[in-house]
C-alpha cells in the first residue's frame, strides 16, 4: 500500500494561487480534502491538484459568452 505524503497547508499554498489561510478555510468547509495532524491542517499534492481541477479558473469564468451561442 502506498504511503500518503502529507504536507502542511503553508507548503500546499506554494502549489496554488491561494494563501495557506484560504486553503485552511477550504479544508474547514470540506472543499479541500485535508486532515488535522498535530493541531494543523495537512493535505497532499494530489488532493490539492484535485481541488484545482474541480474549480473553474478565473480566465474561464470571466470569458463573456457571445449572444450567438
């Protein structure tokens, strides 16, 4: 069985455009998969990637749609 490599959210923030504080909020709201270890949130690079793939990127969300469809 593969061992899970947990990283603190401060390290995970370097993999995202988000701060560690925002990642903590996402973990509390169960939007980012994470576990509490020694009193602080930890996640994995794979879980961070899964979250990033699940949310629309700003450039995609901000693109206007043409009325022609």
